[in-house]
């Protein structure tokens, strides 16, 4: 079944599409969806992608060829499925061909948003104060991927969304957890929730996400995106987020 217009899933899709439209200098159709490319940010995978939007059965050779043409000249190929079950049906084929799979859940906050009061002190800071944590996250999850270009691109994209950057410090004053709230129109997204591995299990993720939800109190829609196979989605669910859309991404470095 395709995404029903007006549904929560369609709102999530529209939020994703608006992010692409704001950053990408190429948004053009192909036979089964959309090509998005950001010439200014060639290593920022989220904005250089072949989107499969049709609810049709496709085969890996066709998709790989389409991605090869659409993303020619880049150091990666990426194919995103808006209809998760269509991507799931091809997961084995993609992975056997050397593609990395990520399944994402797009979650919308529902109900009353909390105030920012927690037992953990959370403070708003300048973006650059989180640089050490961002590098730690990159080395933990993507150590084999180039960082410097991505770092500069991620900052430029984030700063265009007027982010509220939040941190928790340790007893020495060093940041040990961060997140940010990014805006687009009347809606917002809690983006990049990260706790340093030496400080996990202490409720810092809960505290900083709660503070981010409070900081976005005036948002019409408040989004957060999580790896479907990661425990973070369960934390977000406890804090009032509900999964409304699932996508599957396939990434291969050239």
C-alpha cells in the first residue's frame, strides 16, 4: 500500500522532502521516484540519494544502474525506499552485493510536552562546543568514512535551521552528551542525540531528549528519527514519540 496523502506517514515524508528541497540543488524525477543531489555537500549522504517512492516490485540490477547514473561522480551510491516493505524484500540482494542497510523509524511527538526540569543540568551552548562529541560519535559509528568534509557540511546545514544546541557536562565541565533542535517553518526535529560511551546508563539520554522536547514546545509537529534496530527508539517512545513511518536505506561506497 502506498503512503496515503494526509496521513501521519505523508507528513513525515513531506518533512523529509522539505529538508531535501532546502539543501539540494538537484531535485528531479526518475522512473520510480526522485533524484536528490547537493552539489555543495557531495559527501553528505542524506542529501545525495536516489529515492524509490513507487509501490512497485523492482530488482537490484535496475536500481543499482539507476543509482549509478543518478549519483555519478560521487564517492557513494545510495538508494532509499519510501515503502519499507519494498526495500525489505531486496535487503538480502543489496547486502550480498556489498550495500549497507539502515532501517529508520520517523517518530512524531504526541501529547503534552514536558517542561525542561530534570535532575540533570542541561544547558544551551554554541554549536562548536559539541565538536569533540560529534567526532566521538563519528569514530564510533563511521570510522571508515571521511569526516572533515562531512563535519563542515553538517554544521552549515544545521546552522541554516537555527538550531538550539543542548549539552550535559561532567564534573570537570567537559560536554558528555548533546543534541540539537532544528526548525523548518512551524515544525522542528530533535536531531543527533548522543551520549559519550563512558557515561551511558545514567539517564543522560532521557534528560537531554526531554530538554529538547521542551525547547521545541511551540513546534506544530515535532519529529525524531531513529534506527529501527537500535534501542534509542524505545527511549523516544517512552518520552511520547510514536512511529508513523518507516524507511529503508541502502548505501555503498564506490
